[in-house]
C-alpha cells in the first residue's frame, strides 16, 4: 500500500526522478543572467494588421508587472494586451507582447528599467496565451566544480529517454501552497472572488494530481511503457489514441514515438480506464479527491514526458552551463532537478514558462 499523502504543498522529494546518476548539486540564479529564457513564437508575423507585436527583453520583472506598466504608460486596456506566456522575474527573458496598433505612436514614450523593446512588427491577430512553440533555456549552474561530466551523462539519458513532464514549483506558488486554497475553491469554501485567481489556484490542484500520477509511473517502471486504458499521444502528429493492447503499443513508446498522457481533470477530460484508470484513481485517492470535484473546470490531457531539442552542455570554472529547448507548458526545473538532484526552485512562487491557464 502507498502511504496517504496528507500535504497539498509541492515537494520535489515526493516525486520520483527518472535518472539514478549522481546529482551535481550547485547554485542557480546567483545572477539574473545565469538563467536565460527565449520565447519561441508559434507562427511568423505577417508584417501587417491591426495588432502591434513588441519583442521585449526583461530583467528583474514578471510578465504581469511589465504588462501593467505598458498599460499605464500607453493607455492600453489590460484586456487588449496579448501575451503567449508568463516569464520569471529572476532571469533574463525575451518574449512577445501584442497591443492594438493604434498605440504605436505612443511607444517611444514607454520606458522601464530592466526592459528593452528589441523589435516591433504588425500582425493580424492578438497574441493569445499558449501561442508559442516553446522556450529556449540557457542556464548556468554555479558552485558545482568538476561536475560537468556527471551532468553530461545525465543530460544524455534525458535526451534519449525524454524528461518527466512534471509541473514545476512555479505552478504551486510561494511555499507550494496554492493547491490548498485551490481545493477550497473547488469545494465552494473559498472567499476569493477574482475569477482569474480562482482559475489559477485550481490548476494547482489539477497539477498536483498529475504530478503524483506521473511519479507513480516512474516508480513502477512505466515511464516509457503503456498500460491498457492509457490515452497515448503521437509526438510527430499530436494524435491521441486509446491503448487497448499495451504489448503491441509499448515498443513505440520505448522508441519515443508515443507517450502516455495524464488527465487534468474537468468536464471535458474523461478519466482514464482499465489499468491506467486504476493508477489514476490511486493518485486521486491519495489526496482524498474524485473526478467530480473538478466539475467546474474544463479539463485537458498532458503528456507525461517531453523530449529535449538542441541540448548542449559546457563546463565552466565553477560548474557548467546547460542549454535546451522545451515545448510550451513544460518546465525547465524538471530538467535541472534531474541534473542537480536538489529541490530546484522549490521556494519559487512565480511562473517560469507561462502556460498558467493550461487545463482551464
């Protein structure tokens, strides 16, 4: 029997790792430039249209803070500003933001310490949440002398087998406590009224259950195998299908062609069935939850693993620098946790990659 989990707080130590290589440990974010994130657009800009896209570089600010200043200085309504994702404060990040093109003449007056407008372009539609292909990360790990070879070995395993697609601590707020209030929202016990805050908090509960489901798969050697009842996703086309014969389909998973998905519960996401459904119900029951508590949510499916693109690692005097690209909605902390084997950013409370509304 698996022990009942009583805490709704995020805890890396409760989540199984994929690799058993030694951790490098080390220090992250000693300086903002140690953690760089480049947002990769989902589509090319047309060069014409009623929306002005701003390519921003920011240091020391959350995306929300920059958007508030943009609105205040240009006179734009908050609802007319578009972003594809949310980026961390403690990093140097680049991302696109859209505003109505009629405000273009006011842009030269915009000024904010730590923020630069790199370029502008017109496009036909407002930028929407999730309108990004992914993010390119370049991360320096300090205070880990001589650890580059160990990190390279672990990185090679992640490139070959994929990365556990855990929601990182950024999804769970300061001290990882968002899910506690999120559960109160789902049960009708919260006094919070802001609908955006309520949605974000309830995503923490969805994310907590997903993380436990994924951890159980890792614990039981099911990371790159499939179960009867799994809803598997094809990595090349994005097609999702029901696994009826796991013995026939698992070789495709072992080759990295398909992966299992987990449920972000809600009215439009049906729970898994058969053996996979039993595992999913086990994850739910450890938190005393049932699918019905998520009836107010839309729901979605999420891949249990993702694959790195362009992975590189360079040794440094006091550690190493690692670079990689992840698809949207995936967290760099899941990679860094495998490399370092520490509670990476466990005390964070701000979004890193910006898929905050996934599963709404």
